[in-house]
C-alpha cells in the first residue's frame, strides 16, 4: 500500500473560456493536514470539486487512495467525505436525525451507536434533539464535520471550513481538525486565511493563477520567502487576542 | 439503492409533516377558488349541469397539483443551495436516488392535498357515481399528471439562481386551467382562445376525469390526455436528468 492519499498531476479545468486550473500538481501523504491556500477565485473550490468527484477534469491524473476520480468514482466516494463551504445539513431535522440519515445512507452497521458517539465527541449531546437551523454557526459546522466522519472515510475535504464563523467558533473548528488528524485521517483544507494554514497545516500549497506556485512546510516556506531579517518591534496584541482575552478564551489562541 | 431512496424520502416527508403549512397553503388556494366559483360566480355560469361543484372539481384538482409541485422546486433548490446535494453526490450512493426521493415526496404530498380538497368538495355537494375502476383510472391520470409536472418542477429546482426563480414557473401552470374547459364550457370563447383552450393538455385531462366521475366512461379524450401527460413527463425527465448531470460539471 502506498503512502500517498491524494495525487494530482497536470490537472486542468476551464469554464467556457476561463482557464481556472492551468496545470495543478501536488501530492498529499496519508495522515497529513494539507492546506490549499489561495485568494478568492483562485480555483480552490474547483480543485476540491474535482477531487471529490463532483466535477470532471478537462485533463490530468487525479487519484484518491489509489483510485482514479474519473474511472473509479464509486471507490473514490467510498474513501472520501466533502465538507463544503456551507454547513451541508438539513435545518429542519435535528442534529441526531442529520447524523442518522448519513449513517443509514453510508450503510454503517450500527447507526444509533455511531450517532451517539459523534454527538458526544462533538459536544452536541445537549442539542441533539433540537432542529439544526436553531444551532449557532460553530455548532452547525461541528455537526457538518461530524456528518462527514461517518463511515470513517480515509480522506476529508474541508472547503473553507471557517469562512463566516466568529473567532470563537473558528477555534472550535481548528481544535476539531487537529483532533481528526491525530486519528490518522488525511485532510485537505482550502483556506484564504494565512493564519488558518499556519495554525493547522503540516504542509501548505499556494494556488495562484491556476498553478501551485509553491509547496512545503511552514518552516520551508519561511526559509524560502522572504529573506529573513532581524527587527526589534514592540509586541502589540492583535484585536483577535484582545477579543478572546475579554471573553475568556485567550488561552486557546496560541495553542497548537 | 431502494433503501437509500427510502431514507431520503423519509427525511423529506418528515420535513413536510413538520411544516404542515406547506400542505395547508397548497390546499387553501384551490379551496378558495372552489368556494369563489361555486358560491359567487357559479350561479351565473351556464354549464348545462345543475351541480357546479361536480363540473368544477376536476379542474380544481389540477390547480391543486400545479401549485403543489412548486414546493418540489423549492425543496430541491434548498438542497442544492445548502450543499446537501453536493454531500449526497460525493457519498457512495446512487445519485439518481436523490432525485427520486424528491419526486416520490412530491407524489405523496400532492396525493394528501388532493384528498383534502376532495373532502371539502364532498362537503360542498360533490357527488359521483363512479365505481372503483373509474376511480382507479382517475387516480392513474392524476398520478401521471403529478409525475409529469413534478419532473418539470425538478428543472428550475436544480438550475434556478434564486428561490423566486425556482417557484415562479408554477404561475403559468396554475393559470392554464382557467383557459380550458375546467370552469366554463369552451364553446362561448372567441375563436383563437377556444382553439388554444381545446388543444392544451388541461382540457383533455379535465374532460377525461369528468367522464370517469360522472358518466362512467373513459371518454374520447383519454388517449390525448395520456399522451400529454406521458409526453410532458418524458421530455421534462430528459431535460431534468441533463440539468442534473450538467450541475455536476
């Protein structure tokens, strides 16, 4: 068994005459948190949609856990879960019902137990029987990610998992992602927040102009660009640090 | 695959039962129309029958179904926008089961509303001497009509850019019965309007249902009625399937 979870070679995709992905190459190892960093419209979602079998590539070789996305989409879908830009849940159903539905669709043998475990793990037990559209943004995201874990897929795609969340909820999601990765799940994360990539990712790829312009660990990237210079500056707290200190969650900011 | 459709159907039906207003609002417009036509206009309308509720009911049922399928568009649109559709489509389940669950939901919820409207009509004096076989044929025609309009409703549900866009298409569908034999005989209409009224799907369906309910025959128009239903269904199904595939890029 190879150690590569995701392999992308020469991936191209255009919409009408707009070339979104010109030539994308990258590899993600099993158990890694890999961040695809790029500004709005860089093609991150397009890439994730192709990797998760929602869209067909124009050309290139894309495989997940050794399965080709075009020739073996069924096997790919067995191996993945997609958590899109919006919390993909049914707001009229309770948290428990949402989880049960996915458990049944995934055909897990003990849906009730799987659901109960996830509710505990994601701290949703108290809210389990409330309708999901009554949840806070952070709770919705947690439920969304919990739904993605059912059937223990080897690879999870998280497309801008913290866009639109308040700082508190963002940290909740970060903690969740770190936990997942400790459990051996491979995570491909897209984000436009540099800080998010810095907090979470083992390796970072920067998608720009339809190509991956650089890949590496944060340390690699720091060494490469820009050249190090020594400066002495007074450390001012960021607004985020002030906000979190005031609401009493300050300790978690620098935790990683 | 069948059990997946069942799981998804269960979810949609539960949502409907949780918002009974969707059943009530769908039933209320046709019931109001029925009251309006029977107790306000009815006395002045010459249809050649003494029981105007009987005359009116088939057309009212078609209006009920036409307004009911708008909710199918709405439910599909919500699934697409919320990302649930993308979630289902990246899961190891048959993709068509997602669409079929929506179609079956439409079928069941429309059947419920139609029963409510028929019960109100009974209170208002609707009587039929149709036997069980006639009734089954009526159910068959209305079922086909529901399926045809539902597949039509799937198209805007998948492709619309806004919630308004997803449901707006149903207005002309609801209006169609007014330019047909549903409320008044077509004979008094001006030539061009009459030509349209007599050759659009609603008239043949209304006439067939009427023949079954009150004359105990299937009428002459049944084949035209069936051809319309099946024709609309097949074309709408093909376009909807294509829209579904295209949505997947």
